């Protein structure tokens, strides 16, 4: 978690008006107690009306309000729907992030625009394919960010197994299934792999640099031309 996000979360925690120990807040944010001490010192120095000390705890002396978001009703509905889709999409790490974002949105809204039961105006029903893909999504996102080749144990539409070495490029959600766009070294071509058909994701311990003809730009160009390798 970035420090700015951590400080925001601390403010949110303190807004309930109760005493919170540094240890409890450290457990919540998965950081050290010393980190919480430093963060609280920063908040107090910035003028936040907090009382407390090490070994005792911290409490907000008076209510504080965050500046309201200037969103139209339609913009707010779009934002809530997007957060709800991610929160119910079965990807565990993204669901946690979506829950945190939802809290920030509601906290920054004027009270008149906060629904009586946040999140109960939209329901999302992820299918079994999305649920099956969820366990691999965090690892695939990490590999895309770090440009890490992967070795996939994969089963095609006929349940035939294969071993694929790929350069992961892009995750795409099609409303029912997740696919991984990748350059498949095994087939020497672009392929889209259904993530729910991946049985094992193996690290290669390597990294790759963008290479003309094998990178994301080339993938998009192939798709625009209608020549992209199909979903396997």
C-alpha cells in the first residue's frame, strides 16, 4: 500500500471516534508498529485533530469532513457499478482493493448522496468460468507488470493438455470469461488463453524486453487486421 493510501486509511479508521492502538492499526494495514507511529506523527503535524501517544492509542478529538466529490448522478452510478463488478468478480486481491475504493468513495460524498445501504442497488453474478480463473489472475497480472515469461499447464476446448511457454501481454474480460493475450513461444504466434483452462502457472525465473512483432502493439495490430491467433 502506498503511504498516501495508508494515511487515508488511518484517517478513515479514526473517524469512528474510538480509541485505536498502534498495534491494532498495524495489523489492519500489515505494517510495523513503528510505521504507524511515524504515520500518526505525520497526521498530527499536518493539523489533524488527533490525541494520543505511543503505548496508549490514538483518538480523533472532533469530526472531520473530506471534500465532496463533484460527480453527476450518472457518473456516480457508473463508478459504483464498476467497483461492484470488480468486487464481485472473484479475483481476491482486486476484490479487497475494490472494497477499499468503495469506502473512499462513500467517505468523500456529501451525506445526502450516500445510499442508505451502500452496494445493495447493484447485484453482480460472476459465472463459474470467472470463479475458476480467479486463482490465477493476481499471478498473471504480476507477470505482465514485471515482463516475466511463464510456463502454463493448459487444457484446450477438447480437454487436451499442453505445456506452453508464453510472454504474457494483456488480461481481457469478456463478461463471462477471462483470457490472457500472450505471445506463445511454443507456437511462435499470438494466442489468447482462457484463464479458467489454465491448470498451473509456473515461473520461468527470466524476464523479457518488448520486442517488435512479439509485443502488445503487435498484438493489437494483429487483432485490428483480423489475423490474431485464436483462443485455444
